[in-house]
C-alpha cells in the first residue's frame, strides 16, 4: 500500500474544483494507494510522472517505489494541465 502526498499547488487546485468534481477525483486518488498504475493511466513523456483522467480533469502524479509514496503535484482542467 502506497502513501499519498498532495503538494500545496495540487491542494489549491483541489480546493478550487466544484464539489461534484472534487468528490469524484478524491475517490479516484484514494484508489491510487492500492494500485498506483490503474487501467487507463498514461506515463507522461515530457515530464517524469503519470496522469489519470476524470472527465475533463487530469491528476498528475509521481510514484516513488522505494519509499512506497505517491506524490500528487497537479489537478487541472485538461486545457491547463500540461502547461
């Protein structure tokens, strides 16, 4: 089981989301602790990390297998996620 860490920038992104979107993303993020590479996850090419998508939103994160930790660093709308 992996430990989840959310960076302040990602927390700010989460706080700005509508309640319905926040609840759905929260559920998906909590499942990452059991399986950090679920079906549909994409490894990013320009950045070190992975992304999962939910509707028009992207959750960007990195996995540290040595310390069994997942670092969530951005939660953005797809238009802004990769800037």
